[in-house]
C-alpha cells in the first residue's frame, strides 16, 4: 500500500515545513493541478468505498482509514475532467472531518518562487469559484493551483453526505 504523510521535504530532501509556496502537484483527469502541501494530510492507495445512498454524483462513498471514517469524493468529477481509474487518494481535513479525494496520481512536490505564481487576479479570468488560486510555472511545466478546502461549499458538502 502506497502511503505518504505530510512530513514536508523539498526535491533535495530539505525540510520545507511552513513554507507557503510549496505545493503538492497531482494529475486529475490528465490535467496537472497543485495544492499547498500543508493542506494535504496524507496520500494513500485507493480503497473500495462503501456507497452512500442519495448523495451527489461526485461522492463515491465512505472508507475507514485506521478507525477514521471519511467521505470519498471524486475530485476529477467535480473539476469536470475525465475520470480514468483512480490510482491514489489525497486526504484533506475540512471543518466536517477528513475527506479522501480521488485523483489520477501524485506528480511532485514543488517549491515555487513568488514570481513563478500568477494569482487569479492577474490572469483576468472570470472564474466563479474561489477554489482556483492561480497558476504555478517552472520551466515548461504549468500547474493549475487550487485551494482544495474551497472546492466544495459547506452547503454542498452537507447536502452531499448528509452530515
């Protein structure tokens, strides 16, 4: 079982805890995304979720991870990307508990310099959702940066899982 916890290190193995420009990059629906590394509790191998009736289509069910029951959400569905078989889950903490987000794969940990991040206000995009933070760019690699805690509103989350 693949497992990663949020002990923060950079590409050279140096500790980067507390660094606001360090992102965990991942693929979802074939697209490269990133989120601040401190927002991810851990990365785990996927488990088969137990379905929950009458939930939103992006809610795939619940899992029990070391005694902690959490909702499994297909982030790819929510981001309106393709949905190949998920190969990993990213566990994040919300106000309502832990959530396992289905993604294609983890790509890398990147430390961006401030000038390598274009925030959404400078891109002149009309984006309705607050979860879009901006774009991170290093060399030819470009990642869409997200605030995973804002992908779902509290109302959507409560309606989705009923708790």
